[in-house]
């Protein structure tokens, strides 16, 4: 007869009790928990100073200076050529009145004075013909000079009118730009004040926001706490050692003992037959072999054979309850 070995794995009663009475009910409780909406406030509102600043932002408008500067630019851009020519003619007339007419009047006076001088110097030696010739030539040259001066002054007057018109346009544009810059500076100053108010109010609002965040984090921790507990229980379930609850059973037969006795008798020859025994009964060795075989079945220490039945007891290694 040979040796048979049977191994059977069953869940340990403590492990089974832990899963059925602790882990699985806790998991069902978590799974059955309804969703809970966070109803409390999440974002802190604006502080009073921030509300005033926001109202100020809503009241901001383009400065009047920008409107006035825009009117100047618009007037310059929409001026027609006829209007520009009229302006230049006006400036030329002003130059004529202020420069050309006084200059011509002075030259006319000089010519009259020269003519009087020539008349006073008329002598009998020359006669009337000589005087007229000399006076005519000198006064004629004076008249040419006056005409040349008049043309020169008129050209200067026109160029002066053009330059004056361009200069005044540039001055108006420059003044409009300065006016717009002043308005923008005032607007930026107002924005800076409102921004400073928003920043000051944000420092106060941040404290309220921190309180709301702390409350929300506490809510999240409370929601996560059952899952953390379940993780601890799951870890405990996985901490049961491998093989816990395994039952190993070994059964020994008479084959090895009788085989050893037979081999011994064959070596002894006829004497061996007497030792084993004849047909009428068991010999001395046969009786001994049977006794040895019986002891092998009942004693786990005879010939190094294991016990007929041995159950693995985990409580010899782990203090799990009062089982030791």
C-alpha cells in the first residue's frame, strides 16, 4: 500500500467572521450613503470698501478734456481747402495792414521829401529842362525802388501767412494733445485710487474666504473619513497570513513495513521463513512487523512518519482570540 496526501483549504473562522460581520456591512453602508451637496457658502462676498470701489468703476467716464481735444482734432481734420485759403488771405491782409501799408507810407513820405529837395535846388543855370530831367530820373528810380519793395513785402506777407497758419495749427494740435494727456492722467489717477480700494478690501475678504475654505475642507475630510476607515479594515483583511485555515491530512499504510520485513527474511534464507512464520501462523518477525506497523499508524514519531491526522493551528503563532 502507498502513501496518500490530501490538502483542503477553508477560510479561517475568524477571517470569515471579520469579513461577514465587519468589512462587508461597512462597505454596504458606504455604498448606500446618499450624495450630500455642500450647501454652505463657498466664496466670500465683496467687502463694503470693494463695493464702493466697484460703484466707482461703474461711474468712470471719459474726461471732458478728451472731448475738447477731440473737437480740436476734428475741426482741423475737416477744414476744407477754401477755408484754409480764407485763413491765409486773412493772415496776408493782416500782414499788409501791419507791415506793407506802413512801409509804403514811409517810402512815399521819403519820395515827397526828396521831391521837395529837388524843387528847392532848382537853379537858373540849368533851366527847367535840366531840372525836370534830373528830378524825373531820381524820382523815377525812387518809384522803382518802392515798387520792388512792395513786391518783396507782398511775397513775405504770403509766406508769413502760410507759416502763421501752420504754426497755429501745430499749436492747436499740441494744446489738444496736452489737454487729452491731462484728462488721461486724471482718469488714471481715479483708476489707481479705485484699484487701491479694491486691494485693501481684498485683504479683508481673504480672511473671510479662508474661513469658508476651512469649513469646506472640513466637509471634505468628513466625506473621506468613512473611506479611510474602510481602507483600514481592508488592510486588516489582507493581513491574514497565507495558509491560514489550510488542513493537511496524510495517511500511512503497511506496505513500507512489510516490504522491509520481507527483504530481511529473504536475506536470511530458511531461517527467515521461521522468523516470518509458516502457513499455520505468524512467525516471530511477522508478529514484530505487525506491531511495528501498528505503532507507525498510531505514533507520529515511529520511523519518522507524520501523525495520521494533523490540523494546522494558526493560533499557535498569532494571538487571535483566546484559542491558545
